[in-house]
């Protein structure tokens, strides 16, 4: 059985994108951070993705320029390609990457079964999809890469939902980013 891990790059004030939906100018990991991401995601067996996150991440299979940017990029592409992907979308008509299934809606029982069947971790990527999993008590761990900037608004990393967390890991990087890993404590 795998753990469901919610993982993203986040601004200091808790946003994954600014008010215009932009993140590329500030959320780019350098090689040191990408090495840590590869270490973290190497245990991933399955990725659960919303449409927007899937469209953004598909380049790790479809765009040779992105894949070949650096040895760490190539390694991440290999990790992503060998994992199963489940995309949740009401608007997407087809997927264009291998090992990828399309589902029209988030079903908590289905996600619980994916976790139960997984040989490794299951990641859930994107704050909208993760909010659903959090509300259903499915998320076991939250991993974030905290960026040294505040956006002042935008797309929030966490939903308006109480979570009790236990810090399990922290690591500082030369570029000012901090990696944090929390276990989600289940209510008694």
C-alpha cells in the first residue's frame, strides 16, 4: 500500500501561482533542488493529476528539449515516464502520454483503491485536485518546496480545511528554497 503524497513548489505566503496563474518565473528548481525532487519522487508509483497539471507535466514525455536540459531533467523524465498516471478532467477528451488513464471525475473510493494497490507512493499534483483528496482524508503526507518570495495572492496551495501536521523533514538549498515534509495526522 502506498502513501498519498501532495507535493508542490509554493511561495512563502502559500500560493502555487500568482493572480494571473503565472509560476514559471519563480518556481523553477535549480539543479540542486531538482536532485532533491528526483530523490523524493523516485518512490512514486502513480501520479494523480488534474487537466492543467497533466498538460504542464506531459512535456516530461513529449518535449525532448525539456527532457535533455540537464542530467537531472533527464532523470526526472525517466521517473515520470515509468509511473502510471491518472488524469481527472471533465473537459479533456484524450490523453497523449503512455501509462495514462483518463477519468471524468474524482472518486474518493477509487483513489483509496489506487493507494491500496500501489507498490510505491501515489502523488497528487495540483491544488484543486489535492483539495478534494484532503477533504476526504486521503492525503498521508504533504511535501513542499518553499520559495523565498511572497506573491500576495493567487492560487492557494492548501484548501480551507484544518490539517494537523507533524514535521518529518526539512532541508535548505543554496538558492534559498526550503524542502519541508509533513505527515498528515489522522483525527482520532
